[in-house]
């Protein structure tokens, strides 16, 4: 199965039924280190292949078995590793918006780092699981331009092509470099910076930011640090950093390998 998420390379000597048996023996013997070693030595795709043979042979879900034997932070880590990256993202987003207060850091890490294809999958899975549109929940938990950016990213308005336009990149850079100063305009309303960041593909954005750096004599992140603050600044900086390092998919600390 092709996944839009980055994964560890499949272990070549992998047999689902045999691996499921090894995990069960280690669980019954209380050998937690052995279980951790097995799970972390195979890819997420291979971990998903353990579920059915384990259920057939032992009559229970492997997640339930792991939950009973592990506790604390190690339990959370093991169960997270056993989730598909998509399911993990969906649960983390829900947890970030649950109860009093909002975990803005988690929202930024996930929503600012996923490709349009990944965001579409997350959006569909979230509504299927929680019966509410993700963009509605995000909108109710955030405010201002920070909300505008996250909702725009959730709704998948960013171009997913590889097309670029040098003239358009220069025009956008000039607009960002307003009045001859490294200033990003529109902090009280959706800015031009938000619009291009939320809608243009990563290749075009790189051209825009390169033109901006040429005009201003400083990289775009310096202007972001100067003109924005708080969660909005973090979200812009996260998006910019990931755009520079991404290729086919955007890396993120929450990607479950």
C-alpha cells in the first residue's frame, strides 16, 4: 500500500505470523525490551500486518495486549508506533483541541507540515471519526490570522503541482517587500503573506522567498520574526522551515516511522 507519509524502509526478513508470535511470547514473559526492539525494527506498514495474524491466533487485538503490559510514557510511545500515521495525526489533533485550552504546538506541527494530499486524508478521517469537520473545530479553537492560516491549510487550498512562474514569484516578493522595507503587511487582516503561503506550491514559494531575500538582503524568516509573534509566528516559521527541507512529503516530529 502506497502511503503519502514517510516510513522506515520495510524489514526484508519479515513474516507477520512469526513476528506476532515473537511479540506474544515476549509479552507473556514480561520482556518489554524485546517487544520494543521488534516493533522498532519494522516499518509502520509491517506493524499493521501484525494485527490480523495476532487476532486470529490469540483471539484479541494486539493493541489491547500491548496496552495491558506497558504503562506510562513507554505505553504511549508503543501504542503510537502501532498506529497508522494517519490515525495518529487524527487522534493528536483531537487531543490538542480537547477540554480547556488548546495545544497550539501540536496544531502547528501537524497542520503546517502535511502535504495537500495528506491534509485531505486527515480531513476525511477526522470527520468520519468525530462527526465534525476538522476546519470547523480548528476555527472554533483558534482566532485571528492564526486561525485563517490553519483553516486554509486544512481545507487544502494549496496548489499540489510542481509548476513555477518566475514573473509571479517576483511580483509576490515585491508585494511582500512593501515600501522598500522587509515588512509583511496585513497583520490585522489576512495578509498577502498568508494568502501565498496557504495557496502556492512549495516550489513556487521557494522562488518567492528567494526573490524576497534578494530584494531585502535578508531571508524571509527574519521578516517573520520581526513582524509576527506568538503562535502565528511559530506557524509561519514552521511552514517556512519545512518548505526548505521537504521533497515529496514534509518531515515532521510527529510522523510515526
